[in-house]
């Protein structure tokens, strides 16, 4: 038997903190993808396809103020309102994005580890490209000697 368990308030505070950190991670990755696209454009290279999962999460977060809320989660707006926003939420399992503490995973059924892995893939791609650029410059310097 456990001697200590966190209170509901502590769990909710930790959830809100994690949710905010995941939110910032998705937005920062979106910016990285945009800058990578700009860099590739400047170099005359083909663009890299956006990560569909991260795009869906970003879209859901971007239009969170236009959706309905039910039982601690954001859900697509009801048809009665005539709004067409919230389409990104329909791409998640259960068509919802949890915004309160629950027993499931973050981002509407997407595990935080999955989001982190996708984000790190974007970062590694950019990092590898920049490192290769440094190697190419160094080799050019050696050839010019």
C-alpha cells in the first residue's frame, strides 16, 4: 500500500502544466517547420511534407476558442450552431481534445510520447541538415587550400 498519493488539486495542477507544455511544444515545432520550409525555399530545395499528426493537433489548438466543451473535453461544434470550425477535432479518436484531468492520454487519444517523438524528428531533421551544411563548408575550405 502506498504511503502517499497526490491530491486531486495536485494532479489537476500537474495536468494543466503538462498540457501547457505540450501545447507550447506543438507551436514551437510548427514554427520550426515553417523556418525549415523557408530555408529549403531559399536554397531552391523541395519542401518537406508537414507531419500530419502535428498539423491536426496544431489546428485543434488554434481553433479551440470556436469549439464546444463537454465533460472536460473540447468537441466539434454542434451542427445547430451552423459553424464549420472544429474539423481538426474530428480527426482525433473520440473526436475530442481533453482539457481536464482524465484517465486517458493527452491530445485526444494521442500519447504525449508520440507527440514528443514527432517533434524530435522535426528537430533532428533540421539539425542534421545544418550539420551537413557545416561539413560541406569545411570540405570546401579544404579544397580551396
